[in-house]
C-alpha cells in the first residue's frame, strides 16, 4: 500500500471546518496510508516577528519555529480523534496497523535524524522543506502540498519559491520526492493535481 504524506499548510488552521476538509482530502487517496505533516502558519509568523524585533538570529529562530510546529500538531490531534503523534516511520507503521492517522512530530524527527542538518537553520527552509525532507527520507510515494491557494498552471519549482508559494529551499529537495502534488484545500470540493 502506498504512503501519501499530506503537508497541511499552517494558513489552513484557521478554517472552522478544517477537520471535515481534511477528511475529504484524505478520501481522495482511499487506498493509501496517509501521513500528516503540519505547517506553522500564524504561529510561526509570531516567531518571525520576534526575530525581527529581537534579532534572534537564524539558529534560535529556527528552534523556536520548530516549537511552533508542536502547537499546530497539537491542534490536529484535537480535531482528529484518530490522529496520533509519531516521531518516526516505525511509530507511523504502528498507528496505521491500529487504524489511526499518524501526524509527524517534525521537531522530534529533525532532532533525532543527523541527516536533517542538511536543512538550513533559517527562514529559507520552513515546513514545506521539512515535509519534502521527511517524504524523501521516509520513502513516501507521494507528497501532497495542501495550501490556501491554487498553483498556477505550468509553475516551476523555482517560480513557486520566488512567488512565496513554497519556501526558498524547497526546490532543492523536491527532486528527491517520488511524486509531488498540490491541493487548494480552500476550494470545494478539493482536488489533488500533480505538480
């Protein structure tokens, strides 16, 4: 059975019907093992503001932004009763066997994996790059970027990064992902389109 990672953009966390939309999104890949990776959205933006105000520096801002992801992951665990936080692929397999929905604990994964140090500890690599890195390292069959907007037709990875649709480092990791797709989760009904 294929594994599909769904990177849930942090901007989607403000949707009042987020749980229902996520269920419709997951239903688009019914024969897969789903894996959720959540972005920081407005919570990470607070860290960006702190960095501007206090000149935290890349390393401290990076660590605080990873902690912001903890809060966003906690929200998904509350909204989806079957969701379980997982620190690695082994734990995800256990959750799948139990009929649950694994939510990746991004900070835990990055702190435990030495290879994660290839990710820049700066705002160049945000949760989009983290999701691509996890998808590549965990040998995920497809990474679906669920966002708050549509991807314009024929947009290249570099164009998407320049436009701020993905982070600046994402194009350097995306080639390692087996299959990359996009979904505007604010559109009803949701549609997953190959990138």
